[in-house]
C-alpha cells in the first residue's frame, strides 16, 4: 500500500491501541507525532508506549533526544520524511501517530521551515509579554497566548522573514495520506483524562519529575510540558500537590480542546467515535474505511 496513515486525536482517546492494530493489519511501522515523546526519560507524564506494548512493531522517533537538548519542528520534519522514505522503500506502511498537529503538518505538507535559532534570549519574558511583543509586529496573528513555544517561533519567524507565520500555512499535501481521527463524547473524554492523570500519579509521575527538579534541569520540555511544569510549581513551593494534580487535569482538558480546534481547521480528517467498551468495533470501522480508500 503506497499510502501513509495518520492516527490522531486528543489526548487519552486510544490512539496508541489503534495504531498497533492498524500496523499489524497493514504491515506498518509507527512514527511518533507527539512533541514530548521524543525525549528520553519522559515516560509517565507523556503516556509513552511501553516496550511490551509495541508487540514487535517498529517504532520510530521515540526516545531519541536527551532532555537537555531541545528537538525542533525543523529537525522533526527532516527526520520524519527520511523515515517515511525508508519505510516506503521497504514496501511497508508509514503510520504517524500522535496528537501534535503542527508536527503532522510539518511532516506531510509543503511547510517551508528554517532551522530555528536559540530562544534563550526570551527566557526572562512572560507569556503575556511575548504575546504583546508578537502583536506589536504582527497585529493579526492567531497564536495561542499560552503557547510559549509557538509565540517564540512566531516572533522569530517574523523577524527572519518579515512576514507573519500564518502566511506559512499550506494545505498542499506531499504524500498520499489517509487521516484517521479518534473522538468521543466530551464528558467521557474529560473523565478519561482525569483518570489517566490519577494513574500517572499512582505510577510514579511525581518521582519522575522530582528527579529532574533535583538535578536543576529547566529545559523547555520540563517547564512547558503538561504534567511537568505543574509539578515544578509544586516543588518550588508555589502550590500544593493536590493543586498541582488538579492543574494537570485542567491543563490537559484545555489542551484537548486546542487539539480539536487545530485538527478541524488544518486537516481533512475522518473522525471515528471510539467505543471504549468494545474497542474492537472501533478498530473494525477504521479498517473498513482504510480498505475502501486503498482499492
């Protein structure tokens, strides 16, 4: 099958489980499209797939970067396209799996990216100050004021190219791609998000984050990543542990809303309502749809 399959959707909706089933069915190899799962040792907070869950399916672009070495979207674009080419040349199916829509677009669409400059010069600016800085040079920007990495990227892009990063948007696909989106009732999704955060805490998320905090590591994945930044606030004594946990849940729910907004505005996705009580039914529906698109 000379197609790429994308499996995306909000956090906690079942993308990993579906990806394994689809990879088995179509002789596929999985490529990470989650901006936090590139980093080694960020396991619990990113809900990274465990080795025993991979079921001998090759997984690419997981655990490739040290936590103190930032991995840019520019680098991801290069790496993902190289891996796609290699998988297709071996007559297997590339399957991009993850919820970071911008990375999926960078890999598959005609995005013109340049190597990002160091962003440490912005470390002393708040998100609000960065947003005001961007709005001053690009009044019509549509960047989320709370998305620090996106704010910095937009400022740098404008300074380097003298035009808005919004003008870099493109709907030109470079690959023959089938887009699968998983969704469910909003209340069910939020309940699953809350339950997953509770499980992360039980599985040792606090200890995972404390290890980095004690080493005084303040790289962007830790100070910006949901599940990590909130616990850093706890270790700093700014909030209680219970407040940190509730904040992780709240930020995860808000992130899911932003994911939906991006997917619906940026990609032509076919959505499937997940049956969590009979997930095999969801798998069968997705396979039927894929089969109808490869004949």
